[in-house]
C-alpha cells in the first residue's frame, strides 16, 4: 500500500514538474515569438499567464487564432511616408509609387560610407554622397554610373537599390535569393524601400557591410 | 469469462478510438492557426503538424518559432 502511495506521489511530482517547466518554457517562447512579430513581449507572457489562470479553457485557442490572423506590426509598411520614389533608369522588380516629400528635412547632410570585406578577404568601401538619387548594388562588375559592384556569388545582379532623399538613405531589395538584411532583419521586395539612415549593418547575400556617416 | 475479456478489450479499443479522434480534433484546431503563423514567419506550414505529437508537439513548434531566425524577417529591435 505504501509503495502504491509513493508511486502515485512520484507520478504527481513528475507531472507537476513537467507542468512547471512547460509553463516557464511556454512563457519564454511566447515572449520571443510575439516580439519577432513586432508586438511587445509582455503580451505573449500575459497570454500564457492568462492561460494558466483560466486552466482548461478555450482561452489559449482564442489567443492563438487571434495572433495568427491579426495584423502584425512587423508587416506594416514602415516606409510609407519616407518620400522615396522609384528613380528612372534603375532596374527593379516593380515600380515604387512616388510619394510626397517628408514634412521635415534632417539637418545632417553628411553622406554615408559602406565598408566591409568580401569572402576572399578583399576589402570593399563605397561612399554614398547623395549626388545621385539611386545606386544599384550588384554582384556584376559596375558597368555604368550609380552601380556599386560586390563581386560575390551570393550577391544578385542586381541585388538591391540604395536610395537617397532629403538627407536620408533607403534600401530596397530587388528580390534575389541571397536575401537582403538590415541589422539582421530580412528585407523583402514587398517591403519596398526602408530607411536605413540609422542602421549599422546591411547584408547582401553573405556580404556584410557596415554603414557609417562619412 | 472469455466474453467478459472480449467485452473489456472491445470497450478499451473503443475508448482508445474516441481518444484518438478527440486528439485529432484538438490538433486540427491548433494546426490551422499555427500553419498560418509558420507561413507568415517564412517556414513551411507543415511544421504545424508537430501538433499531432501528443504532449510535447506544441513545445516543438513553439521552440522552432521562438529560437530560429524567421526567413520572412522579424521586427527590428526598434519596433519591439
């Protein structure tokens, strides 16, 4: 009899331990997942706590469905009011509608520097002074003015477009398989041009470039 | 005696069948939104089929979504 009780207690102990570990893990992972979607992390934690507070209810299911079908801040076009338009003569996947100029211009009129190294060890540096409206980053040798060459197989031909407007710098992915990243976050063609004036690094394929003011 | 054993086995099988059907229904309700979350994140929707694994399936799906880089991009730290 004593053995049975001990076994039962052990089972309850194991179940309880699994439940606690599972709850802590769920809270941590929910925090990270909602943050990746652009929501504040505490909303994920709150959802798990709410689920624990209302045990065996339909609450977690409702929250899961809401999260799956809601509008994520990550997907909101952050560049809608940036004022970048598609420059003429520069290749791209689709024309970007010209937008109204920004209401205020920034006082900082310095240019930018893109520096990095190619996988072979060769250094690369570009100066973006804003004299042109757009620059094309390409893996092919630069054939015309405004083309910045990064001779690496992971860089598309062309790969991305840099846009300058009102003292700001934008980046637009042109839909290459290697991918374009801003500070580690993937930039997709449907995102359109993104303001990278305050970004630190951009990555084209496997080539990482540090961005700084000239 | 044989009749009783057969009845118990039959009832047990029936209970197991209902349990499996119930699990599949619950998993389906979880799989649909998870499929959408996975595809929006850039993963294959089939990842949500981990919900079919009893007890730890949800942990696997959440772990993948939480600790891997989303191919379709994540919100930049400034937006969080």
